[in-house]
C-alpha cells in the first residue's frame, strides 16, 4: 500500500536526519577545541560534501 511505502521512506529519512545530527556533533567535537566551539559561528561550519552525497544515495535507493 502507498501508506506503507511512505512510512518506510519516512523511517529512512528520519534515520538519515539522526545520522546527520550525530555526525555534525562528532565533527565539531573532533575538529574544534572547547574554546573554539564556544566562539564558533556554526553557520560557517561545513561538513564534508561526500557525507551528503552518501546520505542522498541512501534516500534515492528507497
């Protein structure tokens, strides 16, 4: 049924969103010192483009 397919896609999308959030946090902690993080403009932080390409592939597979 269409609703079941939507639910499956939603689960995948939510999983990827959680992964993005976790990877961002890990990236920040592993890239910047505590002092840098306190003064960091988060809008200037760029995650590796390869990560987004991989997440997009995961979305398109379903």
